[in-house]
């Protein structure tokens, strides 16, 4: 059943629920959490059983405009966003007649007798790789995230791997956590057709998409390039993504390597074109809560991914992933070279899996959570 059919059926029997959304992440345009929230809200906006009200203390990015009521609490615009959530969001939600307050990015305000709360947990970086975060973000995360997860009425994790982390590190019972995968925009048909052409097995490039920061392990990718080029001398690497507070050394290594191209900001279409032309998409992360770029590469490129739990989890639904131990540069190089030598086709969703990763499916699952809250 598609979302339209679902909402028509639900509308006949369910009262309208008003959901107050912490929409601060829509202040920025990008991948990850902003993409998740934008795409999910765009689908939920069509659900007549829900009334969404977006709240932020700063203006949202113009590209994130949605046909949804939006309240900008400008009087609190100079207050740090997390402090604003704790001090103001409940008050604004009650004023709007909300039944539910949704924290789509790890935090929810204190309990309120007139509101139920839903929290989405994307990862537990602050517990698993705290040194990969800036000091301020780490401090705020340590102060607020665990408490928010424990006090939320409903907890949603975006992978079974993240759910497992919440159980082991926060102490919640697994039965109280819902897993809802993220979605993806399906690849442009013209590029899907183009990507089916055989790739040259003697040169080309690997494409890496994601922030250049310690957790993404671009260093691990760079470490394996020298032994890899002994096998494929003309192989290049194209990289794009935001640069974090601790990226100076990695950026210097990239710029010093003539075969590495650091691309600027790319549109969704340009990213898809890079994937289509790549020998393979590569994601060498030390840790991820989900890994949205992995989905975006499906149908457009073969995939090389770090051998970490969440990528193995997604691999249950995707054919064409080569898992690599980036902790051993020589072994990684040998594995990648053998994979590329096989001239692999683009990764594909396994039969029946594609619908699981549509944004309409994500929205339907969240609509069910809000209705139950």
C-alpha cells in the first residue's frame, strides 16, 4: 500500500494528531539528518491524519521550504539551539495545540504532562567515537542525548546497529525501540542506463562522498592508495563533502596527491554523475549509524564499504558491496584490486528490498508512530 492509500484509510478512523517538530536541522541544506527530515516531512505533509508544525529559533534554509506551518522563534535567535529546545519548545508546542513533540536529531525537551515525545537516534558518536567530535558538540551531546533518549515516550533508531548501541550504552530495553530505516531518492533513469556500461579495468577513479573528518576514515582510504596503485597505477580518487574542525592534515594529504581531486559542493545530479562514472563508490568509515550515501550509490556504481556492523546490515538488502578492512592498507588494497578486476556491475537492491528504502515508506512508519503516541 502506498502512502496515499494508507492515509485515505487512516483518515476515516483516526483523529488528527498535531506534531510539533524540532526543525533546527533544516537551517542547513545537505545530506544526512537534514535530508532525512526534509524528505520525511515532505511525505508526511500529505497525511490528513497529521498536522505538522515546524519550530526553530532561526530561519530555515530556503531550499528546505515545505507546505507545512512553520514558526520561527526569532526572539530567541541568539540562544544556542539546544538551550532553546530545552527552554522553549514545549511552550511553543502547547500553544500550537500539539499532541506530540518530535526530536528528529537526538534530543527532546523535558517531559510535559500535555505532550508525548518521539526521538530519532541516528548514531551514538559521542559515546563510541567521542574524540571525532569538536569539544563543544561533545559536551552538549554528553549532557543531553542520553537523558533525552531515556525520557522520550517513543524511541526510533535508524538501524538495528544503532538500536543495539542504544540498548548496550544507554540501557533501554530493545522492545521499546522502533527501527525505521532511512530512504533514498531513486537514481535518475538516464544515469542508471549509462551506469550499466562496462567500466575500464585499467584506470578511472574511486568516488568518496561524505564529510572529511576522523570518523569517516578518509585517512584509511589514503593509506591504501600506494599499494593499490602498484596494481592499478592510473587509479584516481574523487572526494567531496564538508570539511570538519580536524581535517587539516587529511586535506593536506589530499592536496599533495596529484591523483586525488577534492571536489567542491555538488548538486544531487552532479553526485549521481560522479557515481555513474566511478570504478566504484567507496565508504571507509570507522563508524556510522546508518550510511545514507551507500543507498544513493545503488544502481549507479559498485560499492566498496568498510566492514562495520551497519554496512553489513544494509548489505542484507543490497547486492554488489565489497567489504574491506581499512585497518590493514595492504590487505585493503588487495581486496579492492581484486574486486575492481572482476569489473563488477553497479550495486542493486535485492528483490523486494527497494520499497523498504523509499521515503514514502519512512513517512508511513513515522505516521504510525505519531498515531500511537
